[in-house]
C-alpha cells in the first residue's frame, strides 16, 4: 500500500484511469521525448557520481557479470518456452522483448529505493545498458535461422541490427552522462544537484503520467489474445526475477543491487526492442510483443513488481 502513496506512482495510476476513460488528456510527443531523455541523463549522472565515490570494486564487476549472464540466458529460455505455442518469428520477437530491459521501470525502481533509503550501486545503470542488446541480437539470429529453414529468404543483416542497438540515442546518452559523472565526481554532483536531484522526482511523476495514458490506450491490443500469452506477460517477469534473485544471492549482492537486478530481469522493453524488431523481424506480430509488454507487463511491474522484488530482496538476501 505504501507504494501506491508515492506521488509518481499515483500519477501513473491517474494516467491509467484517464486513458481507460478515453479522456482528452495528452502529453505532446516532443515533451514526452524530452522527459525520457532527461530521466536517462539524470540517471546516468547519478550512476557516474556514485561510481566516482565507490570506485571499481569487486561487486561492480560481479554485478555486471550477472547482468550479462541474465541478458543471454533469459531470452534463450523464453524462446524455448514460447516456440512451443507460437511461430518461430513471434517467439523470437517476444523473447527479445522480455529478455531486454525497460529504462523507465528501472528508473522508477531507483526512485523507490532512494525514497526508502536503500543503498544501491551507481554501476547498475551500466548493467541496464549492458542488458539491452544481447536479446535483440539473439532474436535476429533465431529469425534468420527460421527464414532459411522455411523459404530460403535472405537473412536480416546482423551488422545493421548491431549498429542500431549499440548506437541507440537513449543508450548513448545514458552512458555519456555516466562518463561525465564519473569524471567530474563530487564537484560535478554539487554543480548538477538542482538538475539531477531536485527535479528528478517531479519529472518522473510527469513522465509516468504519460506512460499511464499510453499503457491504458494499449489495453485494446490485448483483446482476443490467448490467455496463455496474458499469463506469460505476468508469469514470465516473475520467473525472470526469481532467476535474478537466485544469481544475486549466490554471489552475495547487496539488497539494493539485488533488487535492481531483479527489476532489470523482470522488465520488458517497449521502446528500443520493438523499434528494432519491427524492422528486423517483420514476420512477427507487433500487437503481441508490444501489447504484452506495454499493456500488461509494464503496469504490473510499476504497481506490484517493484515493491515485491524489493521485499523479497530485503527479507531473503
């Protein structure tokens, strides 16, 4: 219940209600884009400042190794499960979506931990960036194999996909801001405090309002879909979070870092991956991977998942 009393979460709920009621409330696309870039830049700066203070420790290396492991294992498991009920193209697209990460879910989790005074490592922002691309590459490779086996069609060029994945503007901004924070350290943190600290909560609330509106308007994409897929949109993230927790517990990550690793594993991309997959795997049905991730998984993680993962990490780590 305490999570629902957070202003940012309440604005997300308000957006869901307004969108469901088909209100005329709308955040202009350029403003929504600015808010997204601001949040990524502020998060990168926070991560860089924290890294400058802590240095490159063993936990940093272990956390990044865990993130990379999950980024490879989770989409592989997802594809093996999904291909039993879906076409190979749809299975690959959904596996990529659920094997990648949601930056907004991660940012909301960071704010959740900060509000409750739970320490976490700034390097987890780098873990998020590290987890975004492997699932996309794996999905394109699987789709290429499916094309060759089905009709001998020319495979999608993996080089182009890799370029789009690693030069994504949002990801570059996150990493660039982190580098700036790492170089400037404490002096930079003091100078940027009004930007990366004081404004952050309000900007996140404004952006979550927009995401609530968008999520509500994507509920229609779920109509008529198999109950099995709807169950996967919630059950899949929970299973992924369980994998992440087992890994975090095995290597001894802190409560905050274990929580964020679970959030990353449980989140599903609804921006970067769908944009790439739509071009790289045109045979897949966008209403499946986009509708599931944005219409169901994203609201579930924001409202239920984040406090659940934090509670599990707090009690069991």
